[in-house]
């Protein structure tokens, strides 16, 4: 532990006091490019290497290790400006199980870049769930670029949830690509709310290359003011029994722009992939239902969007 | 005079004892060029359970939407007065804040909206107790349902019950319930009946829109509408008889011309 102050502030903003205080819960708090607080648990090996603009992380979950409590990671910058680059190499051993909750906090950002480059390998029969929650400033001066290449061995399960609904997005470019082995299961979800002149670009790709692999790509986006969202989600299925679904909902208000291109590509006669996309204003019947209970149109719209992004 | 029985109109003489909460004056509405409601005039008495009955396509839901002032149903001719004051120019939420509300024939579903939030949204500052009580009143076990969302995972009947619970929690002055029995199983129907009794006991004026004889029987007073016209009104038992004897066998099937109306 190198600095009490940012550790406390980061934990405050991410509201992870309980996790940081708990002896049995692993955590890793990184402010800019240094570890401000950490705890390891058996079966989990974390190696951090600092450089000027960030850190290189190597995380290994041992074969068969079951990490009982979710691991909390916190990446953040309390400063207004800067660049934070995270290179992550994550290997989940065969039969292992781990849940990670990552908090990305930039409460004062006016000019910050948060760049994440991850290589994630999930072993046979392993389970990995990764929940990334962003808390941003209201200034909008952020560029967030999470990139990940993920491979799932046979019978592995990977679930990722990306959530950016607090503060301004700034510019977001998600680019995840996952290759799914036999009988593996992939679930990728992104929930983002943009306003002002926020720009949201989501590209989630899943390749169902193993027999009986399953994949679901889900995105829920709300854009208001002059914000813009482009969602290009893609599932390919090349093996017998592969099944998948791409589901995109975008709600726009004001002058927001939504664009969704769900791509499904199937090249095996015994594979089956579906997609659905719904883009547009808040549903009128939903609005009027809530307005018939006395909510103003704005309050009703906010409640509907909050539900969609919850 | 479209009313079947002029003698029945004598009842209206007692209107002074029956306080009119909502009065509808020569209400007409066209949708996409078709006349759907044709100059309806009637009063809803405060604290009464009324029914609006009529065959499919008669204009019952349209009437409810026009009374509530939903989008697309505001361009009416005639007037609607609440407590003697015109509400023609008021939006849905303004009408709701004056105590009016609507339960849909097929209620909307909301992805991710917690049931608790939905039920509370009309009941300013509703505490947990109010919410769980309203759920119990419609036969929804809070332990099973409180954590659910008002989404597509609820069955049609469950969704109707959630709608009614949210109305109970709101304690409105006037509620328009469009087919409160649709999708409700026989066992649960008495719950819905009891919930409507609770509304009435709390002083809420209730309008039951239905083509079910059973639900019609829950009302004290009923209007029979056909082709966007009121063709009869009176105590609900008399309207039940008329509907059963005349409307069900009627081969107009809701498409008579005005001149053919009884
Ligand atoms: N936008 C529209 N344009 C034209 N006709 C419409 C429109 N909306 C409804 N109608 C017609 O108005 C009539 C009344 O419809 P409404 O839904 O009010 O009937 P209802 O009495 O509630 O019937 P049900 O018992 O089937 O619910 C129907 O014939 C319907 O087809
Ligand atoms: Mg109807």
C-alpha cells in the first residue's frame, strides 16, 4: 500500500469499503499507474508492473481454484487529466471459478484517456464472470477504449457486463472479440447512457466455433441531447449445434442518434443464430401508463430508461 | 332519444343526491377518419361502481382513452368535466394528478422496471407496507413477486394484477378499468372483485369496462354502448338482462347504422 488517501477516495467512490475491509475478499486498487491497495487470496496470483502511463497486469487463477468471493478491482484517476493504460493478461485455469467486479472511476475527469487491452483465456470447464462499472465525471472529457480478446476452451463459461450509466460517457469504444470452444457459453452485455455530445461505439463479436457453443450479445443504450450510439454486434456460427442471439435496444430522446447493425453469420446447417434490434423513442404505451399514475413525461421517460439500463 | 326506457331516466332526477364526479357532454371522437364515439353524454357518480358494457369494437377502450386524455385521443368534440371543471385541455399526467387513472386491457411491460418501483410510482412516497398491502389485496405474494420486474416474464394475468395493485396504492378518485377480468383465472376473479370493493370502500369512483356478465354484475350502474353510442343505461342488473337478451343474439354485430339503433 503506497498511499492511504487515494485508496480511501477510490474505495469511497466505488463504494467497496466492505470488500476492501474483508480479509477473505481479494482486491486491487490502482490509481493512475500504481497499486494503492491490494489483497490476494489463495488460488489467485496477481502480478503488477508499473510504467509511466499505467500498469501491466498478469492475473492467473490456478487450475481448479474456486475463488469464493468476488474479486474487486478498481482502476481510476482522481485527477482531471491524464492517460491510464492497462494491459491485462488474464488466465483462468481449467475448472477454476472466479467473479471479478471492476470499478472504473474518473470523478473529476476533464481530459482523461482510459485504455484497456486485455487478453483473456478461460480454461476447460472454467467459469469467469466480469462486471465492469464506470463512474464518470459530468464533464464528458473522457476517452474510454476497452479492448479484449477472449478465448473459451471447451465447456468454459464467460459472462461480461459493462455498465456506464453514471456521469457523462465522453467517447467510448468497446471492442470485444471472443472465440468459443465446444459447449462453451458466452454472454456479453453492455449498458450505456449517453448525453451531451457523447459518442458510443460498441463492437462485440462472438465466434461460435466449437460444437454446441452458445452465445448471447446484448446491448442496452439510451442517448439523449446530441449523443450518438453505434452498435455493431456480430455472432458467427461455424459448428454443429452452435446457437446464439444478438439483442440490441436503443432508446433515443432529444436529438440523439442511434445506429445498430446486428450481424449474424452462419456457415453450418446445424447452427442457429437469431437477432433483434429495437431503436427509437420511449414506448408510448409505457410512457402513458406511468403518466396515468401522475408522473410527468420526463419523469416517466427517466424511469423507463433506468429500468432498461438496470 | 337513444335510451330504451324513458321511465328509467326518472332516476336521473335524483342526480342531486348522486354527486356527479365526471360529466361527459356530447363526446365525439374520430380516429383516422372513422367516427368511433358519437356524441356520448353521461355522468359518473362519485363513489359508484359503474360499468361500460358492449360488444367487441363498440368503442369502450376508445372511450376510456378519451376520458384519460391519452396521446392520439385528445382531439375530441364535446367536453369532459371533472368536479364541474373542463379537463379537455389537460394532459394524461395532469388528469392523473387530479385523481384519474386507467388500467389497460393489455398492460404495458417494462424491461428492468422493478415491481416495487412500478407499484409505488403513483403513490407519492409509498412505503413498503403500502406496496405489500396492495400486492396482497390482488393476490400477489410479496415474497414471490417483490423482486421481479414488470416485464415479459410475468404472465398476462400476473401483469393485470400488478396493474391493479399499482392502482390500489395510488388511491385514485376515479379509475377506468379496461376489462379487469381479462386473463384472470376463475380462482383469482374473486380477488379482483374484492379489490374493486376496496376501491369503492375507499371512496374511489370505479368504471369497469367489460363484456363479461359477471363483471357487469359487480357494478351498481351501467352503460351499454354499441357503435360508439350509448344505447341503454340503468341499474346493472337491468343492463345485464338487456345485454343478454338483445345484444348477444343481435345480428348487427356492432355494425348498425345510427338509424337502426334501438
Ligand atoms: N386508429 C384507429 N383508426 C380507425 N379505427 C380504429 C382505430 N382505433 C380503433 N378503431 C376502431 O374503433 C372501434 C372501437 O375500438 P375499441 O378498441 O374502443 O373497442 P372495444 O369496445 O374496446 O372492443 P373490445 O371489446 O374488443 O376491447 C373498433 O372498431 C376499432 O377497430
Ligand atoms: Mg377494448
